[in-house]
């Protein structure tokens, strides 16, 4: 009897310490059912985002980077949904999807999306048809590009100066629905130029096996910054703060450029 009372006394003294340990553990580990799942829209954009019919989206350097960043933030998980770029932006604007990534910031998008700090800067090149221009093309100013017919995938936007030429109707445009269709036309000499990200252009050219038919001009069209963004209708301000902390750490270590293959 005395032994039992002694055990109860010891347990009573330990109870506060056990309770503190349990509380600390629950704060360190996200509770089941409380994890917030976010959905980011993507389209097939190798090597950054790779979409294969009927398969879960897990491939592409940007997809892997976003997964890596979200995995570092307790209480969040991320999934990816395929959608053409224009529809992707429309769904974000309406709050039907959480956000997207790997794109540039502009005033139109900033009206309905909140942005993280930039992750990386990269180059967009002027790609030309070697069939039509075997000696290459030269340009000193953007106005020089108005003499060419340019292939444009729906939803494509450029820097401020090129967008002004585009919106002002000064560029001769051949509109298509995808990068692959655009580069096929370029390889056949049906259009003159395309302005596209350097790595994306190389990936599409390799995918279509047309390196002898399409090349990039020596001078880049422009260099720009790429971001992660979220629908203002959904918010995610706290998540953006945590992502920015991870971006700062990863930039310092050179992890982002390494993961994206720069």
C-alpha cells in the first residue's frame, strides 16, 4: 500500500514535466489534418516543368526546387496541376488555384498576385531560323526586330520595352498555342524569330531535334528576375514570409542556381 502511494507521489511530481514535453513535441511537429496543402499550376515547359499525360507532376528543375522549398516549411505541402498558361493565370486571379512560379513580375500580374523575393535572374534570347538567315541576325535596338515576323505563344509576356512594341502593334506576330508549335514553325522558316528563355529554348530544340535549324543571336533580348507568386484572393502572406527566409538561405549557399542548372 505504501509502495503504491509512493509511486503515485512520484507520478504526480513528474506530471508537469511530461506535460511540458508533450506540448513542446506537438509544437515541433505539425498535427495530422492541420497541414495546409497548396496547389501550383504549371504547363509543360522543359526543362523547368515536365508534364506527362496520366502521370503525377514531379519532374522539372523548377518543380523540384518548389517542392524542396515547401518541404522546408513546417505545416505545408505542395501539389502541381497542369493548365495552359493563360488559364493558369485566370484561375489564380479568381482564387481557384494558389499560385504559380518561375515567371516574371509585371503590373498586370501584380494586380492579382503577391510575389516572393526573386529566386534567380536569367536571359531570354532571340532565336532565329537558320533556313532563312544562315548568316544569323543582328539587332542593336528593339525597333530593329520589327522587320521580322515573330512567333508568339499565347500568354507570353516580355520586358517593358518589348511589351510596348507588342501592345502597340509594331511587331508582326504569328500567334500559336505552345512553344513546341512555335519552334517547329521557326525550324521550317515559316516565321523569322522567337523570343524565349535561353534554357527553355535549348530544351525545346533538343526535344524536337532541330539544333541545326534554329539558333540564338549572340546578344540576349533581355535579362529578368523570376519569382513564386500567390493569388491575392487566397492570401498566403505568412507562407510568403517563410518562403523568403528559405530563399535567402538557399541563395547564400548557391543552392537555387545549382538546382536550376545555371
